[in-house]
């Protein structure tokens, strides 16, 4: 909702499950998805008396890796704190997290705003914590009695929390920021960030302030003069990127309508109801004091040496933004192609391998555009239809190169080449064999093309008469008849040439 009287101010908290073999403070396995409830548990993640936490080194390294990739400062000491609250999904009565000294702080990432311009979003902190259990709520069919069940398999899984600074100014920017964070953690193998499996969750904080009556100060917003800031509202546990944008748009409109009615904004936590497309009140929002943070007495301060940070930094790969810039400069590809090809690390690696194989004897930009056309065209289409990944196993690169070369030298039409690629996936037939058979068929068809054209002319007297009387478009119909008789193996251009020669002869 656009309103010239107000500024929209958004901060986004993103939780990402780290891709580790074991949980954050115990040795229980993290591959809990769709497993029997409460089978990946131990005294530590169940919070039983006497059980002591042992920090997961790899989880901490992945948190540092994300901080380095987002230009954060890395603390040389790791402090773990207890964050107290009493929900059934938290068996200890507190969550082991970080408070005043996060591992990573004061970073940023760049996105493109609604106008396609670069916009920098600040990152206040990235810290390490543990996940909570999963609660499900049910109603007894015979009595109507409500009850809840808790699965502690997820409790204790390593969780990275990324907290942006409140300089996101629209729902669109929030969506792009969340999407970029997901890309980065996937590129760096920090997390699969599968939101359907709960591996990434987003929680926007939204406030609406009058224009000219507030300012950014000390990593937050502050009033100017005697202006009283409107309270922010949090939307919890959003499970898709599109819902981030939708929930913020809804909440902006709701808050502005509340202000326009002269009512106070209540600091609260709301949930996103995807079925209704609305946010719903859940509870009054807690403050930091409510959580009674305290240093965890069971976990000593962990020192981080510079050599460890340097070792972790070697895991950083070329990230999507960097790839896009390189593709535009080196390959001269469009913004759209660059964005699509860099959306996934495996796809970009596959594409670059195709470019490398095609570049021999060709200009690199010509090779890149050819590779882009095939990967974003036929390969993407087949992969989406078959719901398969784009990789060497499903689309052998050498086979695809052979197919592209046969299209380039005119041996195969694009339609025929794409048909062969799809058939090789559908039937599991080796693509080189299909190409060889298609070439043999085309050669046989070429030998008999003159006879086939004569047959088409004989069987389509009206179309021939129309063409000779000046209806040049009729040639398209006759070409179609030739292609039908040759089962698509003939070259349409050659068929046209032979037709015109015989019709004008």
C-alpha cells in the first residue's frame, strides 16, 4: 500500500539450519526429516538433568563462513548464552544462543530493488544457536478435545540466525534479500535451505513511521524531536520466499489502516495464514529482558584464531552476484539469462562446463550464448517436466555438446535435436545412438526427397494451383506435408528449396 505520509521500515530475521551430521550440542544425527518421532534424541537434546552440551565445531565454522561471505566482522571469542522461555518445544526451559557478542556482526549484502538498481541491506548480526522441537496440534474426532504432540527430533539441530539492520524499505526488497541469503547458504553448502522441510524460516519486523520524523541511529531507528515512534510488529515463522512479500504487504496495509483510525499499534507477534492470505495475532511480543539472558555456565569461552578464520575463508566460492557481473562482462549475456543461470550453483557449474567445451574454435561470447540458449531452453524445460536436476548424470555434457554441434552444422533441425534430447531422457536411450540413427534417417530421406516432393505435389493439386496463382504462403503448407512424410527428418529449408524448384520448373 503506497502512502506518501509514511515510511516503511523493515528488519528481517532469517533462521537457517546448518548442514552438519550431528546436532549443535550433542552427537544425535540431524537427518530427522520424515523419521519416526523422537528417535533422534538423547539426554542432552531432551534437556535431562546432568547432561552437558558439547559445541559442534563444524556448525561454528559454517556460521563464520556465512559471516565472511556477507562482509561481517568476526569476533575472536565465542560466547554462548541461555535465552529463557517456557514452551513445550524447549525441554530445557532455555535455548542456547548468543546475546551481546554474536560470532559475526556489521555485514551487508547487495540486492536489486524494484527499479533494478543496486541496494545495500545491512546485516546487524549473525549468531549461532540451537533449534527447538516441532509441535503439532490436533483435535480428537470423537470428543472434539484439542491436544498437542511434540517431536524432539529437530530439537538441538544447529541453527544460524541472520538479523538484518532495519533498512529494508519494501516488501519486494525483503523478498529479494531473503532470496539472496538462501542463494548464498546454498552456494557455500552451509544449508540446503529447503523451506518446505523447515530448514529456513523468515520473521519480518515491520514498523510504519511518519516521513521526516525519524532517523537511522546506532543500527536502529530513533525519533526526531518529540515524535513518538510507532511500535513494530513481528510476523513469525514464514515458510516460503513468496509469503515473505505477501505477509509484509498485508501487514503494511493493516498497520497503516490502524494508524489512520487513530488506534495504537500494539507490539505483538503475528502468524501468516497462507490459506486466508492474512496475518493473525499470536501473542504480545517479548523483549530481551523477558528472556533473562545469562552466560551459559556449561560452555566455556571459545577463542577463534586468525589462522582458523583464514582456513574457513578458503571455502568461499564465487557467489551469484559476482557470477552475474562476470557473465555480463565476459559472456555478454542478458540480465535475465545471468540471473537464471546463477540461481543454483550446480546449474552455473554445468553451464560453465558447456561453455568451455563449446569455446574450442569459437568466440567465447558466441559459445556462451549458444550454451545459454540450450541450457535455459531445452534442458530447463525437460528438467522441469521430469522434475530432475541439471547435472552430468541426467544430461551428460559431452552428449549435449554433440547434439548442439549437429544442430549448428545443420545436420539436425532444432526441433529434431530437442526431440532427441527429450527422448533420451524419457526412454533412457543413449543420446549418441539416437543422434546417429537420426542422421542415418535424414540421409536416407535426403536421397528420396525429390521423390517425396513429387508425391506431395501430386497429392495436393489445389495447394499447388493456389501457389502458382500467386498465393506464396501456400508453400508453408506444402513444406509441412513433406515434413510429415519424412517424419520430421528432412531439413525444412532444403524441402522448401526443392519444392520451389519443382513448382517453378
